[in-house]
């Protein structure tokens, strides 16, 4: 019963930001530049869920608490979903699907280059986040592939940092959290011996 409640709570956490943003959009409460506000909010939620996904293993190692680890697949797919919607809002609502302009932005604007690189890295991780992928790839190769989540998160942080330019207080907080998670990966004690990974229990 408790496990179901935790699962339900994480589903609410995953869906709530999108529903709140939808309500704000329908109520015309996204500020003077709604497309920019929507794009920024979606990107931030993608980054938050990425960090929450990365926190699953350190939290287990430090506290023995396994809830996040058991539902890590949900958190990772939620991060990828928000990143996809973030990209779609930029491409469709901001750029009107003008591909030449979009490609020009990717090439000429470093923060968009970093963001696109982060999104491209998330695609194979989302596509192989299921148990069948482990059987096909083998545990070792699957683990090596999914460690790219750290690279994707670093690029997403760089994307956010360059986007906000001078006002870097918020991305600095995320960067600090990311640095702590990286440190915890190497120094946190293990509460349990390593097991064969599953898609819901991804590698550190």
C-alpha cells in the first residue's frame, strides 16, 4: 500500500508542473512574453527532474531510502518528456518551424547548441530505459550508455547558464546540486551490494 502511495505521489509530481503551466497558459497568466516564459519553465522542470533522477542512487547509498531508485525510470522519462516539450515550444511557437532559422540558431548560438546536444543525448537514454533494452544490450553496455545522463545534465546546465547570461543565481544553485551529486557518486557509502540493473534501477 505504501509503495503504491509513493508511486502515485511521484506521478502527481511528474504531471503537476505541466498541468499548472497549461492552466496558466489558458488563463493568460504567463506574463508579457508567454512563449519565452513557457519555454523557460519547461526547460527548468526538465533540469529539475534530471537532477532528481541523479539523486536516486546517492540517496539510497547515504540513507538506504530506495523509493526514488525504484521509480527512477519514471523520473528519467519525465525529464526527457519536459525536455521534448521545451524543444517543441521553441521550434513551433517561437520559431514557427522555420528550419533554416532553427538550424542557424543551433550553429550560431552556443546556449542552443548545448541544449540541443543535451536533448540528443537524452534520446537514446529514454529509448533504452526499459528492461528489454538491458537484455538486448547487456548490463555492462547498458550501464555505460546510461552514464551519459551526467554529460546530458552538464550540457543542460550549461544551456541554462548561457541562456540567463548575467542572472546566474538560479543555475548556480542547480550546478551546486549537480556537483554534490557527482561527489556523492564517489564518496557515499553503499548500503547494499550492487545488483544487476533494471530500467527502474539505473546505474549511479
